[in-house]
């Protein structure tokens, strides 16, 4: 982890379809190691194997927490290609929140959009014969597992293709699938990160923390003493 005076490294990556958000090998599937060789960086959050788009990586654990912790509610925006021509009633339900197995979702921002100018997916999506598709731009502030897919399915429009285009202040821009670039930390997040680092340092150096650490060391020494008898 960088020192408090070191700016964290931040990488924006356009994750292709069927790439795992990990560097270690996994049953012959493509991973981040195929595209990124920068050492000591790790994903801040996840993006499903069958989803595409923006993934943020960093070498700073505090920044990872800042990006992913649900309390911070960083907005995440997606383009979703849906099976069927979504109607206004379904859009209203998604914007108000829908009931899933793990509870009702928070209100979302959603609008129907024209088909975006993006690369074709490989392999291409499977479309039903004579079944139209439609696109929406959806912004959520939660991070539930496969949330967007479950939300659109709940209102009768399964997601065929899902692309994340932004997280908080970062956007995918003109990055093509498999491309990445270094990014800066916006001043607002930089200030939050500084506060978190300071709070963690103060907590670690507090008398209570020191007492706890001392007690732990005493117990460890006692255990070693018992073993030597």
C-alpha cells in the first residue's frame, strides 16, 4: 500500500466479455493478467464474467474501500440491451425500485436510449427470431450481485448485454475492449481518502488500540511459555 504522502495508482480498464476480474489463472478462462501487467494493483469491486465495461484497479486498499463500500453510494451507470421493447411502465418501476429476493432496490435513474455506437460483442448475443431488443441507460448506487440483470428481468425485460460506462467520477471514455489507461484521483475523492487515512492512523495509535495490542502480545508470550514447559 502506498504511504500517506504517495498518490495511489488508478487504472481504468474496459473489460471485455468473458474475462474474469482476477489475475490468477482459473480453469483456462481469460483473466486480467492477459491485458494488464502493472504490479501490485487489484480490482476495486467486481464486474461479472458475462458483463463488459469499466473496471477500476488500484494499489491502495483505502481507495478500494472508498469505491466499493455501500455507504459511499458511488453511482454506477450501465448500458443494457434488453430483450423486448421496454415500455414506460417498466421504466417507471425500475426508477422507483423493484422487489428482488434480497429486498427492494433503491430508486434508479433510467432512460431509454438509441443503440449506442459500440463494438460488436464476440461472441454475438443470442437474439430470438422476430423478437425486438431495446437499450436503456441505467444508474444505480448499490452493488448487489448481478443487480441490473435481476432488476430488468423482474419487470419482464431480460438483459442480453450489459456494459458499465462509469463509476462515480470515472468514465470509460473512448477505451476499446481490452484497453486500459492510468487515471487521476479527483480532488473530492482525494480529500475523502486523506480523511480515511488520517482516521485509520489515529485509531491505530489511540491508547485503546495500544492497550489491545499489548494485551495480544502478552497472550502470545504466555502461549509460547506454556509450550516450552
